[in-house]
C-alpha cells in the first residue's frame, strides 16, 4: 500500500506503508520486506534458540539447518539436475573472473568470451592472466546496446569454455529469445556454442527473475546482492564433471590451485571448509523461501516471477516508447527486465531528474558514468507499485520540463 501521489514531480517523498522509499539501486538491490522483517527477529533470537543468527556457530545445529534448507530451496527453484553442486563462496562475482580460468582453463587452450558489457569485458581481462583468451563476439561497436546474434559469434577451434553475461546491469541489455519477427519474448536465451564445449554464465543481475535452463550450462555464478540476498556471498552452480580438474599451467605441468580457490574444496566440504559468510547465506535462504512462495497452481515460482517482472518493466518502458523526451539505451530486442536505462534530452535534465526523483522518494536512479542518464533497477523485490509510481513521475517530469 502506498500513499496517493497527485503530482509526483512536486510531491513529498513517496513512501511505502512501512516508511521505506523505493530503492532502484543496481546493487545491492532492495530486499523483500517480509525477509527484512524476519531478519529483524532472527538477529535477536533465531528459531527459538535464544541466540541471534549473527552469533551462531557455523558448525552448530541451527546453521546446519539453515544451510541445508538454503541448498534444498535453491535446487528446488532451479529444478537442478542431480549432477550439479551448489556452492556458497566469498569474494563477490568478480572473484569468479579468475577462479573460473584458474580451475577450468589450461594455459595454452583458449577460453571464449562474449562481451556485451563492462562486467563481461572484465571477465575476459582477468582470464588473460591464465593464458589465451578470445573475444568470440561483442556489442561494443554500438556501446553495448544490443545482444549479438548467434550467427555473429566466432568461436575458437577448441575453447576450454564459452563465457557470457546473461544481463548487463550498466547498459540495460539481456539475453532473450526472439520470435520470428525479431520481437523480444522475454524468455532467456543461452548462446549456441559448439557441441561439448562447457557454457559458463554470469547471471548476477537476473538470476531467478525468470525460468533458466541450468542443464545447458556447465557453470553459473551470481553475486547475491541483486536478486538472491545481501552482499557477502556468491552462489556458484557447477556441473560435477568440472570438479577435480588440474589444468596445465604455462610450463605444461598441472596447475597448483590454492585450496581456498578450488571449487572441489567447497563441493567436498559443502561450502564450509572454513567459516562461511553465515549471515549472507542465511539471508539467501530467506529469499529462496520468498521466491518459492510465488508458485501458484500450475505455474512455477519463476514463471510467476517472470510475468510479474514483465508487468513491472512495462510500466516504465511504455513511458519511454510513448515519449519523444526520453530515449532508451537498449535496443527493444535486448531490453533488460532488471535494469532499465534511459536519458532525457540533455545531461542537465538528467541531473535534474535524479535530483527531483530523490526528493519524491525514488532512490539511486543515476546511471553509470559510461552510459549517463538514468537506470531503474527493478529486481524481484521491487514492488510493482514502485515501477508504476516511477512511471507516473516520469510522465509528470516530461510534462513540466519537456
């Protein structure tokens, strides 16, 4: 429930009934309010134990249950095949930029990267520290405003793996299936890679926003702080045949992989070779339960969330499409459901938009420096009311400033 906003551009701060404003931050993103309320209670006393979650031993019975439920709920949401492990790691998704080639890529064998944004480019840059790495496709020629077609991808003769980023937070593009007319269906599309080549996906900013076929992938990773929980842990889903590898280093000998950077270590010890990020994993577990609660009738939780996220994004994209004042960055065929990027006619109007939006209760709308303009991040936990209220604000801002 929200307060009535007769004139969004001039109104006092928009607040939810709880007193919270609408947080459109690209990350960390907003969390579901029921999750925040449960965290409040469990910080003092979790599950009647008399001890708060921040104080519990990572080897104790309470956290045993929290971790087991988090694993089980994640797998249930994903409909994950039995031959995959789920790992909770630290270091953010950025640490996967070096852990992946370190664990999977022989020095002399190339790895292929499809660069559709800043983070995919960073992944390629880190991979080159471990030998040959090849850019198999890119969208940089048009400032990452589109997703390359499969026909445009040029793979190496024998890549160790192919890496892509399913959603590009900065530029507001996402991998989608297109219909026969080239229209966006909003369904996830994985790039078509050579048979037998492992496919690796950075799904940090759109994981669990819609159905996703893990079985097409050998490794999927996601920082938790956008759609899965709070900053502090990174979820890695890895196919069992990739565990235990010791790729050849530059001298041709098996690479020595530090114990705490080896996926096998975490798979064997169920993510507890040392003290894990207990609080971050606990929050993920609550978010997984919240996600599962969206299942209704014959619809899975992810099918229901996909429809919800499409409705949310439509409120904002409809304003952009009906306007000569706002201009979206992403091509319509590649528009992201999670990160909606747009500009006003002039940079000074962008600055004014963000300033007035902040006063009206819309937080963190300023776009990344590489794109400018605005970015509205509508992750799973952003209520539809927030997107609708922002759309109303956009219309009023255009009316008064256009």
